């Protein structure tokens, strides 16, 4: 990581919820979920929170670096229908070497929809991809 990222740094990220990001469409082959409501799926909310954190720290990556989510302690407390824009506020509350912890909070313009903490690990893609390739090769044997 490049220097400059600090505890207390804040950022904001916003995105409109799309119709395909609802609970009943989360897994097309999960027929049991067909009758569930057309509201933002928790999995997409978590992904949106991750995306917001990546946007905040990406300017500090060295060439060939990125980050991966490694921890989630989040609540999802209010439904959001498609078409509303979710704004995610992020704040770095801990940096421990290559590990970064964020406080996150999402709002859909009407309600606070979720909040909590998210941890990311900064990785070198070449090393990470080599581990993934070795795991895939081992699984094929």
C-alpha cells in the first residue's frame, strides 16, 4: 500500500438498486425464494458495502495489489425497493499492516438500512492467484 491512508478517513459511495438485486432473484435456481419480497437482498447490501470500501482504499494500492473482504459484522434492518439509491458511508477505524477495518453505514434516502464493520486484506494478486490456481489443480486430482 502507498502511504497516506489513515484511521478516521471517511468516504461516501452511492448506487441505485437494480431490479435484479432483490431477494427473490438472488439465486435463479433457488425456486424456494420465488415468493420472497422484491427488496434489496442482504447479499447485495454486503457487496455494496464492500464496493464502497474498495473505492475508498483503491487509490492507495501499489501496482498489482488489491483487497479482499475477510470479515463482516453487519446488520440489515430496513427494506429497500429497486429504484432507490443507497448511499454508503465508510470510515477507516483500524489499520493493522495489510488488514483494514471499516465502520460502514447504508441509507436509502428514507431509512438507515444497515451498518456495522467490514475487514479487508490487501493482497498481491500474483501471489493470491497462484494459491487459487494450486487449489483448483489439487481439486481436479
